[in-house]
C-alpha cells in the first residue's frame, strides 16, 4: 500500500506577527481604506498593500521590486491573509499612487490612533529634519508634491538630489507620531510654523512643548509660536551668543544639575559629565522697527563633557596648524613658495582648514635676497578667552519659571537626541538606502511607508520595555548574557529567525522557536506562539 505523506511547508516568519498586531491596533489598513477606497471587484485594498509594505520594511527591507516573490518566501498569506501573487509591482505602484494625495490625512489619523491606543504622552514633542538622497534626474516633477532638488544633504552627497523628511518624536518612548516630506531645497527654518500647526491636530486637546534644534530660533518662528501659545525649547544659534559673554561667566556661581547623560550612566561618578546652569533673558528684534520685540528665557548651560571635547579639538587643530605652518616657514623661498603671494595663499588654506583665523598672528617678510620669510605665533590672550568659553551653550525657552526652573529646562531639552537616534533607525534597520522611483508622488508615499514602519518599530521597542518593568533590562540579547535595555534593532534581530510550519486539518499552524530569547520576546509582546491569534479568524 502506497501512503503519500504531505510535505511539511515552512516559511520565514520573522517579526511579521508583531508587525501585524501593531498595525491592527493602529488601524492602518482601516484608515487608508476609508481615505483611499477601491472598487468592490478589487482583490486587495490599498490599506492591505501598504500594511504588507510596512511589514516588509521591518522584516526584510529591500527595493520595491518583486515584492511578491519575496512574499512567497515569507508567511505573508498566513499572517495577513493575502496571496503573495497579488503583490506584483504594478499593484504596489498603484497603492503608492493612491495614498500620495491623502498623506496628511493618513499621517494625522494614524498619529492620533497611536496616541490614543498606546497612551502616548505628547506633552513634549521633539522636531527635526533629515535628508534622503535620490538617484535620478527627476526633471519633470508632479505638482502638488515635494520635489527632488539639490540641497545640503546630511550624507554630504551633494551630487545627488534629495527629499527632506521632518519627524516629531514624543518624549514618551521616542515615538514618531508625525512626519512630513519637504522639497529637497527647503530651508529647515521656514518649516517650523507649518510643522507646529500640523502637530497641534494629533496632540489636541493637549498643550505640548515643542523641542527643536537651533533652526527653530528665528524671529518669524518665535512670533508664530507665541501667537499660537506653543511653548518651546531650542538651542540659541552660536552666532547669536558672543564668546565674550560665555568667557565672563562664573562657573562656580552656576548650580549643579541633578542629571546624568545616558552615555555616562555606567561610568564611575567622578568620570561622569556634569552640568551647571545660569539664567537670564534674551530679546529678539524683528526686521522692521515696528515689529514687537520678543523676550525669552535664556538658560546658560556649562557641560564638562563639552568643555573637554572642545579643549581636545582645539589642541588638535593648533597642533596640526603649527606643524603645517612650521613646514611652510621652512619652505619659504623654495620654488613652491617663491613669492609672498604664494605664502599668503598657503596660509589662507591652513587658516580655513584648521579654523585658526581668530588667534593666528602671521607676518610675511623678506630676507636680504628678497625671498619671502614667515614668522608666526598664536595669540595666547585670545586662546585664553576661547578656553574660558569652553563647555558653554545657551537654550532659549518660553516655559514659565514656575513650571520648570533652569535645571528642568535643560533636562527636558535632553530628549532631543532621541530624534537623531530615530533617524539612525530610519536609515539603519529600516534600510533607507538611496532611492530611485519614477516620480516625486511615489517618493513621498514611500517616505510615509517607511515612517509608518518606524512608528511600529518604536512601539514594539516601547511595548517590550514596558512589559519588562523595573529597570527595563533583559538578558539573552547578547552572547555574554549581560542585562541590557532591549532596542528595536535587537528585538527584530532575534525575531528574524522565527519560522512557521503550515497547519493541517488536525494540527494548527505553529511557530518554530529555536532560542529562548525568541519565546521571551513573544511573551513580552503578548503573542502566544502556540495559538497564533492572527490565524484564529
């Protein structure tokens, strides 16, 4: 008697269960389908396609071609109930085209859903912008969408056009509750008011504190913030604070702040950076005499870590400049530096490269044979004044002193590096490599897909940490088994090895777990590996 044994089908599962669960709680597909409906005869809705694209960024980020082929290798059908063959390139393109005109509504609705569903505190929001490089000419941009243009890219690829993205991160868990795409050549300063107006919608009816970088500080921006009664904290641009002001401050008169930077938490107490603060006010005048003056609080902060870094950087610059000037001094009169003009030109290069214009005293002369000579030294008085200003910077804020003293203003501002960490996630595990798409409409839609993936990524991290409780650490993430706070990167790394075995008429599908840390993470995320709840319907 011949007995046929059905083959055991296994597919890669990775983080798909977690992605599907958080997308369901955010109601991403429902929000998109309400704003971008499809015909009744359609096999897939736009919301379903976008959810799969978001999950793709979290599980196996790759260029948006042949997604259907990769979906066959993954348990997309089991998790999302979508036949992989339907995810062809044309269907994905149509979904991106469909959501592009509705991005503001999608972003605002999903952000509001995240705030409500996960109880995110948005009383403090950190705002910043980054650039995304693009390959291609994009000579015929579509009107109504941000355009690819040359600008000042963060990756210094000035040969490539770019699109910019702004992201607002909550102080609670670093969750990206809002994002928007901008022209590649848009100035960051000019985008603050529009971002603030948009941020008020998902944050309503709560008041919020807007924390940004120095580009937030301009007279029009501060006037708009004041009129909207939005409080803010931002560093004062360096050009607005003279070094002489810092040099004249008494460090000992500034009280210590009870704050330890995350990077110093595990260092011995004596090796940790220390912060001191003083407070006064700063007044900004408008471009016209009739413009009202704006007076804000100014928190003068001294950081020992910044002071040490600035001293080391200055010493290195002076040493390098000194070596180059000594070499030039010995070379004066040679065929390369046979005239005073050539010597002066070389000095100019050194001054610009080593940033020593303020302290260098150089005299070009001539010997008895008429050949150029050079004598030089660094002005020690100027260097002493610069050294006295080391470690100081200023924060501007409209927080009321009764709500936050100078030390508290500093502590609240210290969440701003979270934005940079999220941009690192944006361009790291979510793999935002240089992008090539046909037109700017799809570029903007793809940015929203990636930002939605970043939102889910951060919510997964937040959920695991909250479930751990206490100091939010766990073991098993690294080979040495040390206790660490789990990051989104490490969570996805360990979930990536999960596979699923297809079920039969008598046995349900099961998740194949090969490491204990995977079971622990699934438990922390509330996912039962013995009864995958996304398959229960």
